[in-house]
C-alpha cells in the first residue's frame, strides 16, 4: 500500500501499491506522475520553495508558502485523494 502523510510543511509518500506487476501498476504510475509533475512545476516557479528527497519514497519539504505553491500542493493532495477513493486498498492518505 502507498501511504501518504500530509502536514502543513511536508508531504511524505512511501510504499508500493501492489495493484499489479511492476511496470503494469497503474496506481503506482499515477502517484508517481502526480508527484513528479507537482515537484517539477513548483521548482520551475521557485526553486527555493521546496526541498525533496527520493530516499525510501518521496518527501517534499515545503519551505515557502505562497499562493502558487499552496495551490499546487492542494492540487497534489486533491489528485491523490481522488485516487484513494478509486483504489482504497492501494493508497491511504493521513493528515497530521
């Protein structure tokens, strides 16, 4: 299962969906696409707004809150929540 933990300054994504075989897992592919697109968009707007690491999953540290960064993070969360509704056995979101 993919676990997403959200707080005001951090988004953490860990685990594997195990929906299907490696390379065919649409849940993992969706999460990866959502997260990578969001990170790239934020960094193109302001490369000092976030830090991220890809060790044991993806951790996004939000360093600057502004209208654009906050909207992109909200969009990330909305997309992941929609995915959670469709595949509740494979992704779980927790807010702290």
